[in-house]
C-alpha cells in the first residue's frame, strides 16, 4: 500500500474521539475565533480589498462569513473566514509542521458543515482529521518545504482541508484519498511575504481552505485524482521537498492536534521566545545602561522574521528586533503595539543596539525546541541573559482554557459585546456530539459597519 493510500486509511479510521480530544478541539475553535476577530481589524485595508472582490461574486447562500448577514457559497465563506483568521498572526500552529493548522481547517469545515447540515460529531471528527492530515504531511516534508520557499500553511493546508471535508462527506478511505489527490494539484503558498508586503500572507491559508473544500466536493461527486498523489514520481512530495521523513506520516499514539501551540502575541511565532525573554528581563534592565543586545536565534527565524524597522503594522509581525525592543522597554506586547508601529526614540535607539546572531543550537526539531537567547550588555560591565527554548502556549508550556477565553475577549474589543461572546463561547463549549451543528461565525451577525 502506497503512502497516500495508507494515510487516507488512517484518516478514515478516526471516528471515535476521546473526551480530551473533544475539549482540545473546542479550545482550538475558540482560539480560531479570537484570531479571526483580531485579523478582521488588524488587516482591515487588505481585508476590504479582498471583500470587494470575493463577496461581490455572490452565489448560492450556503455558509456564514464573519459579520455578514448574507450567506455565501461555502468555498468563498471558507476562504474569507480563513483570511480573517490569519490577519493578526494570532492563530494556532505546529512546530514540526512549521506552519498553522486551524486557520484553514476550521473555516473550511465550518463552511461545508453549514451547507451540509452536519452534526456536531461530524464537525469535531472532521477537524480532528484535518489537523492529523496537516501535521503528518507537512512534518514529513520539512525542512525541505520551507527551504524551497514554500509556506506549509498554504501547501499542506490544502491537502488537510480536502481530507477534513471529505470526512465531513462521510467518504471512505478511497474517497479521502481522492480528495487529497485532487487537492495536490491545487496547492500553493510562498514565503515571499517575508521579503516584503506581508499583508498578503492570509491568502495562503485562504486558498488552502477554499481549494480543500472544492477538492472534497469533486471527490464526493466521484471525480478521481491521480494515484500515488503524494509519493509518485511527479507527486506532491517530489514537488515540495528534496526528501521525505516517512515516519512522520505514521502519526503518534495520540491525535496530533494535542501537539499544537497557541499564541499570546500578534506576531510570527519566530518572535515569541524573544518576546518572552525580553519580558522576563524588563524589570532587571535599566534602558539607559544598555550598550548592546545580542539575540541568539536559529537561522530560519532571521530569514522569516528579521525585518529591522517595520514600516507598518504588517511588518511588525515579522520583526524580531521591534517586538523584542517594545517588550524589553514596556514589559508587555500586544495588538496596541502594532497599529501603528510605536517607533519612538527609545525604541529606535534600542533596535539600533540589537544584533541577531544565527545560532543553530537554538533549534532542535526532535525535542520541539525553537528558542532564543537574549544577552543584554550594560555599560556597567554587567551582562544579563535570558534564554527561552519553549514559548508560552506550546504544549510543554501550555495556556489554560481561561487564557484562551481572555484572549477572545481582548481580540473582540470594539467588535462584539459580552452578550455575543457568551453566546459564541457557550455554543462551542456545549457542542453535544448528537446535536446539529450551528456555525459560531453566524452568531456574530451582520455588523460589517464596524469594519
């Protein structure tokens, strides 16, 4: 049995979720909603341009879009909600997969489930399948996927959404394989956003969600994809990476959605260990005595998040120097630091003293480490050092359900009141497997004038 067939069979066998699995999925859903609310406001100019194109297309009224009273074709709803979800860099991710999972899987499943009148059990199971597919496939293709300049969130995300939505259609293993196979020819997403104009990054998960839904629809119609779609001589793995770690495709003794991280700060995950280290140093450092700051960090972080002076809020998300400087000086970092970038005199002076030093020892894929060591040299001759190997929100340094609910409240400021938030969170936390699915996105109603 080939790699694609074996993976599809494994995914087809995911049917009974443990209570811990269901609780984790509910937390992931709430976290996605928080990220989408933040992205709705923080990437507003880009969102408006996309909306004028996408929502103007209209079509069958099938699925809900955030803050829209009208429904849209499920593919377009999946795309639009995914774009919102990635707009503030606050969505969940997975280190081995080197990308984000929920931002494409959850809106894709929600959109199609609303169209199909699915049950909560179907939704929860489909989300579990999507996470499993994404993490297995993307992890197997790393680090080659990133080294070739591909954004795994868009690339592997398309395949994951296809698998999740095929599960929602109750397709068998062959049907899931066909959905994955069809989606391999629809994948895309480059890391070029890291070079300039990062506001367009949400297109990658957006297209993954849209094309994953489409691929599953085709598979449900009986359309057949190529055999050996992943491992074939012209298959996805051949196109995406120089080598494949087939052991990653075998999964684990638990569902891999438990291995995802959550984000507290609205910036690329590569900046988070530096932020945590800077926050820990804040009370110990007199800014007036800083001579220089050495930041020891793995090379890929510098490549993807090494913008020295962010020109706008989009570039703040990919600036190790800016996020670290703001955190060290102020003892906090959040959405208010983004829009606009707070490039005050003290921040500029500190950024000028920060040196990024490539240190491969700060990354250990096998141990799940992508860390940062911040070394502050003072004019008194003293050196203060803080090393963070695992940022807050990783499975090894977890956030609580309460932390995620507080994140939702913070991201919803100015967009939704407590009454709406309570309705949304209760609808998610009370997702009875035997009940019909109610899309939480729908509960926000049509409030687009707040955009």
